[in-house]
């Protein structure tokens, strides 16, 4: 999916659970463009686990990365997906997206 300028469509990142820590969702930038999910962290959040799965719960990819940094994931199949970001303090954030051809 792309907007009319050919840019990736930003994902809305929502807080899934918090341990009463400050909201860090604005430090997580992600977008989908075709089959490419791009993730970037704008501040040092420590080692963040990034998990991409289908909406039905099928695991696609899972890895941990040091922040601030960014990376791209290739999503091979069409469908509805969710990306979950787990911070070192246990807080979780997520975004939902759809891959189409």
C-alpha cells in the first residue's frame, strides 16, 4: 500500500500494555509500502523485540534490535498483519496493517 505520492502508509502505533511508564509510542515510526514494512526508532529505547504476525496469530518474523535504529521486513503474502514492539521494561506497542498486491 502506498499513498498517491508513492510513499509508504504510516502505521498508527498504539499502546498495548503499560507498567505506568511514560508513553514511548511516538518514538516508534513504521510504515507499509507494498510488501515492505519499515520500522524506525527515533530515540534510545534499549533492546526492543519486534514481532510480525498474522492477525490470526501466525508468526512471520521476530527479532530483537538495539535502538535508535531502523530496519525493513519483507512480508511475502497478502493479508492482515500486526507488528508488536516490546520494550525492555515490558511495555508493548502495536500497529495493524494490510499487505495487498
